[in-house]
C-alpha cells in the first residue's frame, strides 16, 4: 500500500467514523448504546490506525516500534506530574488573582469510564501512528507536532456538533497544537507511546478534577488559557535546555 493511500485511508476513517456514530446516535434513544457509540467516536483514530496496519500487514512491527522498553518513571510518573502540576498551578493562580474559591470536581462512574477509555482511544492513532508516519515522510521534525495538533483539533468537530466542547474554537486549536508538542516530547524521550496515552488520560482527568473548563468557571476561559500559557512556557524551557545543553556538551 502506497504512503499516500495509507494516509488518506487513516484520515478518512478517523473523520468519517465519528460522523457515522453521530448519525446513529441521533436515531437511537438507548443510553447504553449511545455511550458505546460515543466510545467509537473517541476511538476512531486508533481504529483507523489498526485498519491501515492490518491491510499493510505491519501491526507487529509497528507495535514493536512504538512500544519500546522505557523506565516506568518516564512513561507513567512524568506525564501524570506534568498534567497535574500544570492544572493545579493554573487553577490556583486563577483563584488567587481573580478572587475565586478553590474547589475540586466530583467525577461520576460514567465519567471515570470515559476518562479511562482515553488511555487507548486516541493516542494509538495520533502519536502512535500519524506522528511516526509523518517522520517516515521526512517532514521536518519540529513541524510534525504542529501538523498532528492541527489535524487532531479538526477531528474534534463531532464533539463541537454535540455541544460537548465549551472552549472557544481558536483557543481550542491553539491548545491542541501546543499540547501536541508535549505529547511529541514525551514519546521522543521514552520511545514508548504509552507515555502519550498516560498523559492524555491524566490531562482529561485533571481538567475535570480542577474544574478548568469554561463551563466550570461561569464561562471564564482564564483557567484554560493559563494552562495553555504554562504549557507553552514549559515547551520553550525544554527546547532551550536541549539546545544549550547539547551545545555545552559540544
């Protein structure tokens, strides 16, 4: 299968599968079935990646590539810490500067199920397939997270249609691109896509726990914006440390 065919197939499944699930949800009233269809929407990137890998008979070799041996601290602890610290600082600054009460969210059993599904739903597709694929196409390394982040942002169209997204579109897209660089850094350091999966789960969990979304703050986008600013600062610091650290060794 040609590279362009693989990429087209991956994008089409990733984007059309959620639309098909949406159409079915509009005709089905059973809550359990609709929850299952919601899971299909979320997992469409990973389903697309599996489909392409199966057709090209590359499942085993690809999984060896994206799940290399790594230290547990790097794969699990660091992603959790990054998400937790970023959200905690953002919410604390918001509460202190804007005089709001600091509170934590209650996460229902259904919400926990959805959050846990994030461990496998998306990252096998985005950082586990699309990013390595773009690297194989010899695209400049620093541009790839931006491309993946942009496609990832567009893919969320079905959540906006359902009214599940309350972040302004432009701010959301900026966030997707910035966060894509964090995912890329984690996978680059660990050589294991599990770090991205853990980060995705942790990010969603902390977003709900620290009540960062505008709907949890009377419509205010400040906490969410602070998260993006902190993430950007962290990426810049990492980039500078890598650049000057490597120069120092030279």
